């Protein structure tokens, strides 16, 4: 079955709006991620203050997310 037919069946038979549920879940995940980022930022700030403001990170950490050079 295609997606639109399934959405229709959920809405008509079960009375569930799939799109609304997906939006709620997405919003909840975004809020949780934002909380995690704030907590990690506060922890990092405390760590930096303990180390005197300068922390040298190993290369495997500083290269995370970078595209490999060709």
C-alpha cells in the first residue's frame, strides 16, 4: 500500500492523524536534543574553566566530521 492510502486508513478507521503524530514526535526530539546541547555546553564550560581555558584536543577529535582530503 502506498503512504497516502495508509494515512487515510489510519485517519478513517482509527481516527489517528499520522502527520500530527509525526510532527509531535519531531518537536519532542528537537526539544530533547536542545536540552542535551545546553547540558553538554555547560559541562564543557566548567571543564574549560578547570583547565584554565585552554584544552588541546587530539587530532582524532578535531577531525571529526571533516571530509577526507583527496
